[in-house]
C-alpha cells in the first residue's frame, strides 16, 4: 500500500464529509432552526441597567 493510495482514500473521506455537511445544511428539516437563527440579530435585547455597580 503506497502513500498515493492513502491520499486517495483521504480525499474520498473528506469529499464525503463535505457533501454530508452540505446535505445537512440544505435539509428541509433544518429550515425552521436556520430561519430562527437568521432572525436573532434583529431581536430586541433585554433591557439592562448599566448604571448599577457590582456592589449593589
């Protein structure tokens, strides 16, 4: 078994992993979760009182 064989196997493993991530990312089952995550920057932050000190 030569080094070239292991390089070929590694290339196939990485390609399958990449394709698995792409299928997972574009899966319709994940759409709701990704839509919710996309709206996070536009949601209101909870009001906090920045005038309080640590001793209060």
